C-alpha cells in the first residue's frame, strides 16, 4: 500500500464516521413519542374490590402524568389466570399492563406458558 492510498482511506473512514454520527439522532427522532394511544390496564380482580378502587385512583394520577387515557378493565376468574393470560397474549407494545397485588403461582404459570410458546430454549 502506498502512503497516498492510506491517507485517502483514513480520510474516507473519518468522513464515514461523521456521517454515521450525524444520522443517528435522526433515527432516534423518527420514533414516535410514547404513549401515543391509551394504555389498557387489566385487573385480574372483580370490580368494586380494594384492588379496583386503588387502581382507579392511581389511574387518575397516571393519566395526568402520562397525558394519555388509562383504560381499566376487570378480568377476574381462575385465580388471576384469565386476566394474566389476556395480558400475555396482548401485543408486546407496552400499551397493555397487568395490575396485581401479589404474584400467585397460577399467574406465573399462565404467563410462563404463553412465553414458552413464543421463545425457544437451548440447553
């Protein structure tokens, strides 16, 4: 390699690095702001109970902070499995939350079974 070729290569590498650095902020700004649609919170408890009351009070505070609607949806039954399974099947976009006061083994089983179908395990 000649000295001239090495100098040209070094200049080209510098220009490419600067171009990449200038393009990265544009990629970040291309992403939308979160949240840009309502957030759905699933309660695996019946309406009117203590968990429902606490969630509805908390959702008012969250709406003011996040500046979006919080939709509270009660899905009781099967020891929390019905609501947990609904959240586990939801799109993984961060707009569906599970509200709980404890984590029962049935809830863990419901979520783990949904996750295991979508992930592979290598041993």
